[in-house]
């Protein structure tokens, strides 16, 4: 039996009002979320490049010989390489550190050759390498420096950019 004042359900109008409020909130929140995701993608790609540069510098200091990073804007990739094997197509897996063809070194974290292609890595999809120093190669030397001048890499995504710069005299790396 229905008793007036003890209605415990929702009417259709209540449900429509709640759905409308959720829809309005969703419309207001969606653009900032997309912006955050885009910025995170570019930050992650920049962080990956910085990691590669830092690893090459660390290898140069540790092994007391040149190591470097080779970038290709057209192919949208970069690699960490051992300078002494950079022109050798043969792998040298028994060396320290192990190197594959053309001196690509082993990434100690994922145990794959340290070559990152932004076009085929889903995490970095849409990120582009827009500008690289000189011929796209930067080398680090046993004392940690990279060259006589500074080197600048520019990564882009959806109109936003990150600049990764390497101080030639010290090898210090920073992102702007």
C-alpha cells in the first residue's frame, strides 16, 4: 500500500537532472584532461631522450671512451651507441657493455638495444623530433663533456615543444 510521504524511489525527472549535471561537468573537465595527457606524453618522450643522453654520458665516464646519441628527425628515432663501433655492422655482444650492429648499446633496464622510435612506441605516439644538433649526433667523452659548444634537441607534440639542451663543456643536460 502506498502511504503519502514514504516514497523511497527516484522519479524520471530526478534521474534526468543528475545525468544533465554529470554531462555539464564532463564537458567542462574534458579539455583540461586532454591537455594534461598531451603534456604528459611530451614530458615522457623528453624524459626518454634525457635518459638516453645521461646513459651515454655515464658510459663514457665509466668505460673511459666516447659514447653518443644518434638522432634522426626524418625517421623520428634516437639510439645510444658506442663510438668505437659506430660504423661496424657486426654485433659485439661479448663486449662491455654489449653492443649490437653499428654500436647500439644494450639498455640496462629493459634488456633491449637502446633504440627508441617515437613513431612505433605507443607511449610517444605523435611526438616528433623537430630539431637536433649538427648531423644529429652528440658524443660524450671520458671526462663527461660533450663538445666545445652546446647542443639542443627540440621535441614537439600538438603545437607544444620541449627543448633538451646539453652544455658542451660540462655535459650537463636540462629540459626547458
